[in-house]
């Protein structure tokens, strides 16, 4: 269960020095620091569940989400997430793992996100189509369709059949939300594949 310093101080108000009790609980392995002012009580909590509370608003996306959906063959060791209006990339490391956050346009942010719940945890993750669009948005510029195919099928190693199974309508809808040449090329590529 996630707890804030404020909620812990309230719970421990009967102690003479509640802040020292929190430190002792961390040292004893009863609490695990997620970031300054935020703790988790369960060491076995899946790291992905914590992504949204570490830095927000955010949702899991990019390479991590593509890996979850089996679109890229690599196992991703960093929990990559999309955020907005931060104007910079941000990284966090803690007992649970490594987290990376990157901005995407506000016009694209609210679309293509699913809510997942497991027990007392709720987190957000991009759909496969949204994760792909987010990743294309932050990738170095591509100039044409062959560059796009090289990125998708050679660099990222997405299988052509898996790509063809993506929701074409959603890809077209999402690609319009980004002001990016990479996404314009994706849109053109999708329209040519009709």
C-alpha cells in the first residue's frame, strides 16, 4: 500500500518522534522509499504499479508498453512513461526499479490509455497503438516511408504481422494528435496500406 509522509506522521502521532519511527521502519524493511515523501509497504509490489504515483500525470508507454504487448522482442528494464507539460525528461531510481518519463503533446495525451486495476493498485498504460505513436514522437526524425519501415521492422523489430494487427483506425486517429513529421509519415504509410 502506498503511503505519504503526511499520512504516516498522522498514523504515528502517538510516538514522540514520528519522523524517527518512519526512518526506523525504512531501515527495518517495513517501508520502502519510492521517492521523497512517498513509501510502499509491500516490497513485492510490481514496479509498474508505482509509475503513475512517482511522477504525474503519467501513464506507462513507449518501449515498456510495447514490450508488455509483445510487439518488441526485448525485455525492457526501465519503466518508460509519458507525461505532459514538464518540458523535460525525468528519471527516478528506487528499490523497485528505474523509471523514465518523457513529454508528449497535450493534444495527444488523453487518448489511447487503458486503466488497469490489481487489488488496491490502479495504474495507466497506453494501448499498443498509443505506445507506438508516443515512441515515434520522441524518436529522431525520419524522412520517408523506407525510413519508417526500417525503424519499425528492423530497429524495433516489430513483426509485420503484429503491426498489421494493430487497430488501423486508432493509429490514424492518434497520429493526427501529434505535430510530428514522424507521425505524418506513419499516417501516410497507413493510408497507402488500405
